[in-house]
């Protein structure tokens, strides 16, 4: 309850983050064509160690949502310890952890440790699939990667029967290499894998100046509507969490706004990067978001004091720049927090929620 009260307060007083993305490693065993960490395997040997991460965590305020990212997240042997630090020290209650699903046994073993040791937090493990077998393996460059991902998902599905704090999803990134093969993938994931949730995202460019890729916004809309239709025929789709219908309505509005942004190349909603959302990379740099490449500061250089950087003059200037330039992109995770903490869009959200409740009452 205290957590939700704090979240309500942040609607009016956006002074510290509630959503952070933490790139725990740049290492990956894949070579995905569209990834901005491409060819990074073994290149960065200066990653934060667990003692440093503990110091960072102890110097941070409480916040609600942590996205663990990479690289392949499960290549960190201490991933369970990292999650435990933020669950205990910062009262994080919602974690997203993506994986390519290749190291099945390690993923299952680590996930069970995480779930067992942090029963008050909810963990969404997202097994990334980019297309059916030929498309997926053409993008990843790894033979057998599709079957390994699906095998891992089913093993996680079995684990979910034992732990109520586990959610499963399939992150699907639409890009130029798979945009015409998304619908058959959705059919497979929904019918053969009984997907609980599909996190459908639009591929972004590398930075604010080059925010778009050549993938089609129109196909994004068509693929999203196709997924909505499949989901409408399914019981118990989406995570089994409190206020799930409201959060699913936020999810749907986010897709509308992502499409509008990409289709019309225009500012749709104020961005709360460096206010509500932020990014930490594997070497301790803090950014407002991945798209803005100048760090707010480095945690190692600031004695691991997150708040010193977050409240610095550099961070204040970043917020002014974001606001005054009406900075926008299609970063869907940031779009979600921009919706949640912006009362100006609540009428549109309520309309989405009421329309959904009236038409689709199967969640």
C-alpha cells in the first residue's frame, strides 16, 4: 500500500525515479542484426561487480519497476544476487528480465533462486522470439536458437506452477527483417505455446537524431491489431497482477501512442526521462534514456551515489532540454511511464479502459 501511495504522489511530484533500466552486461552469445549491442561479446571487461552494485543500491531511493537488460542477462552468474539487492534495499516490486532463452538449464536454476528468495516481488521473464524458426535464426545468426528459446519457455511454464510471483512473456521486436512474418509468429505463440503475454515492440533507431528504423509503422499497427484479436479469444491473457485490466488498458494506449509517434513523426506526450525513468549501463554511467547518449554522470566517479547524479546540475539541464525540445521517440517502456504519471492523458486512458471492459471482459 505504501508503494502505491508513493506512486500516486509521483503523478504530482516527479523528483526521483520509479522506473529504471539496468544494463547488467553487454556480453551476448547472439549476433542479432538489429541490436545496438551487436558484436559486444567479451568486449567490455569493466562491468560493475556485485559489491559495486550493492553500494549503488544502498544509495538509491525506493522505486517500483526495474528492467534488467543486456546483453544476455543470464550470462551474469550473480543475476539472482542483483535482483535480491534491489528487492531488499529499494523495495522494487516489479522486475522485467529478458533472455534469448539459449542457456535453458542456467535460466531455470537462476530464475528459481530469484523467485524463492524474493517472494514479495513479481518477476516477468521475457523469452525473446523474433519470428518462426527460419526468420528467428536468420536474425540471431545462431542455428538451434529458436528451439532452445521455446524449450526454455516451456520449462519456465512448468516452474510457474510453483511460484505465483513469476510471469512469462514473449518479447517480439518488429524490425525490417521480420515485419512480414509477425502474424504467423503470433499464431504459433498464442496457440502452441499458450502465451500469457506477448510484449510487442517497434524497433528503434540508435539515438534521438536517428530515432526510426525502416520498419513499417503501418505493419506495426496491423500486427498489433492482429494480436489484439487473438488475445480477445483467450481467457487469462496478460499477467495475473492487481489492477490487471487497468494496466492492460495502459498497455493498449501505449501501442496507440507508439504508432501515432512513428506514423506522423511528431510529439504526442511529454517524456519523463530523467524524472521518472532512467538508465544505468554496465559500467555505471547514468543516462536519461538509451536514445540520449550523453551521461548524466558515472557512479564510480561519484562514490556510487545515485542521488548525487540524479539531482546534479547536469541532470537538471537534461530535464530542461527534454522538456523544451519536446523530445520524443517510440521507446515503449518510457511511453508506459509517461502515460501512468501524466494526468493529461487520463481521459484517453479511461476511454480505453471503459471500452475494453465493455467489449473484452475475458482478462
